[in-house]
C-alpha cells in the first residue's frame, strides 16, 4: 500500500508492525500506555462484519472501541470485532471486562497468535475523532486494519487510527 504523504520511520513501523503497538508506544514514550474502553457490547454480525471475520451473519460478536493513551492524551483509537464462539473463556473475560491491551491479554494467556495486516491508508478526522485527539476537523489521520489469527481462524479484526501529525 502506498500513501500520498511522506511517512516518518515511526509512522511506517506503527502502520506495518505485526507486533504489539502498545509495546512500541511504551518503548517510544518511556512510560506505560493505558487502554481506556470507550464502548463495548455484544452485537450480531451483519454481512460486512461476517465477511471480515469469516463467520455467519447473525453470529454474536464482541464490539470494542478503545483509546490507547498516556498521561498526555489519546495516541491511538482502535475498534475491534471478535467472534464470541472463537474466544476462550479467559480471553473473553479480559477483553470484555478489563481495560487491557489485546497484546497483553494474548501474552498473559500464552496464546500463539499472529497479526495479518490487511491494509493501511489515510482518512480525514470527523468531529468525534478531532475532539478525541485534540486536532482540527478534517486533519489527516493514518489508519490500518489487521486480523489476529489463532488456530488458523480470525480471533479479532482490528482497525487503529492516529493523527498524521503524531509520531513524526
């Protein structure tokens, strides 16, 4: 994928890593990164979500919107979809009830998983995201979408968004 804007080395890493973004942010910022759950609910997969997760329409899915932040503010906004039928009990409890990064949950439960980057690109900030990040409406955002694969099945589909002006 190519973007029509120049990217810093750090932006390239954040868009293409198949590792934990939270750990990368902690290394860069030199302090702990917190997860702040904005919204979490069980939904029924519509056609689009079913296609993303390779499940049946109507299957139950955990929808989770979170902000990765440090003391200075929100760094990344992420939305994830996880088919409930593929989540172990312990994983489901952590992802649904705790403000814990996905990578840390995977490590804690010793789950062998890999991230498969689907795409990355850019978009303009709407009012909600401009307020969340403290940036102007229509400011450039970078985004990426990836699957977390476990036992050759999609455990989660995640989209992460952050302002272009961050991490330059």
